[in-house]
C-alpha cells in the first residue's frame, strides 16, 4: 500500500508538475500573444500616426498650393494694375509730348514767320542801303576823279623836290667833309614794295629818308631819295655815301622812313624800319628786305591793291673804315 501510495504520490506530483508546465506554457503563450497583440497595436498606432502625418502633409501641401495660387493671383492682379497705371502714364506722356510738339511747331512757325518778315524788311533795307551806297560811291568816284585831276594838274605845276644824294649834314658827329678819321656808311635804297594806297586813284608818291642817331645826339636826317609819282612799287636805285665819326659807330643807329609826298601839304610818314646798329655792319654788309612798321601803332605795315602785302624796303647797307673812294654799288 505504501508503494501504491508512493506511486500515486509520484503520479500526483507528476501530474502537478505537468499541470505547472502546461500552465507555464499557457501563460507563456498568453504573454507572447499579448506581446504580439501589443506589437500589432503599436504597429497599427504607428501606421495610424503615419497616415495622419501623411494626411496632414497632404493637407498642408494642398493649403500651400492654395496659398501659392492665391499669392500668384494677387501678384497677377497687382501686375495688371501696375500695367494699367503704366499704360495710363504712357498715354498721358504721349499726349503731353504731342501737345509740346504741337506748341513747338506753332512757335517755330511763328518764329519763322517773324524771321521771314524781318528778312524781307532787312532785304528791303539792304537794297535801300545798296542804292544809297552806289549813289554815294558814284559821288565819291566823281569827287575822287576831280581831286585826282586837280592833284595831277597841281603836280604838273609843282614838280617834286630835287634828290638829295646823301650829303653829310653839319655837326660834331656828322662832319661836313669826310676825313681819314671817319668811317664810310654806304646805303643803297633799291626799291619799296607793298606800298599803301594813299591817293584816291590808288597810287602813292613815295620817297625814303635816311636818319642817323646816337646816344649823344638827337636823330638827324642824312639823305633823301627822289619822289616817284603815282606808283605802287617804287624803284629808287639810289646810293648814299655818308661819313660818320669812327669813334661813335658803336652807339650809332640808322633808320629808314618811307614818306608819301604831297604838293600842297607836308609829306606824310607811312612807316619806319627797325633801327639798324652800325656796329652790326662790322661783320659784313647787310642786304635784305626791311619791313616797315606804322609810326602810329607800331604794327607791321601792309599795302598793295588788297592791303595784304607787307610793306618793305630793299636795301644794301655797308660800313667801310677807312673811307673808301670806290664808286657806289647798286643793289
């Protein structure tokens, strides 16, 4: 019986152990099933969350798209409004420009009409002045012809003064006779060109005067050419032989003055050359065209038919020491 009891006890314990294992297995299976259910629930929750997030993203995208469309619509409306305003401004500018052009055209037409009227009046005044000038020119020409005829008759009655062939004037610097202590100044006046027109007929009655001066003596004429009547290019070809004190040569100057001779009035100086230092002639003769300058303004003198030719004297100037007795040279 103890064996049976032991066997039964062992079987009961075995059954208890089996039941414990079965309960443990059931509990384990239930726990796993619960965990699996929890995992599925979590997955479902995550899926729901993902779906919700996706729906929110779709809704946000839709909202953004709608807002962008609204913004684009507003921008389009603003652009259309600006374009309309710009079109209105451009239309106003075009109208203002057209009005300004119309006003300018009217002003130009008015100014042109006034200019035409002034030009017509000026043309009439010019024609009147031309007629008056022609009448005055005719009167002046007649008076000039009468004066020229009178001067010609007076010249015929009053011949020009005789030529001065360079006789040395008296004085301490210009002794009347040449001596071994003097230097010989020879001046040849060849011609004068570009003469101013001093007479009504366009002619000149020129002659040339030679003047010597020094630091210790005032200017003194020492020679005069003959007068050539009624010419525009005077050919004198006259030579002057002048004795000067050799000790005074370093300070002496020679000047040439061109005159216009008048029969009934004093001769008029037309121009002077620049002073020529006799000391410069020690290096050799001077052969040159000497320009003339106005005695009033000091400016170069011009003449000729068109008053554009320089007025000049062609001369040969020599200084010999001691005095030479050879014949005078022609230029």
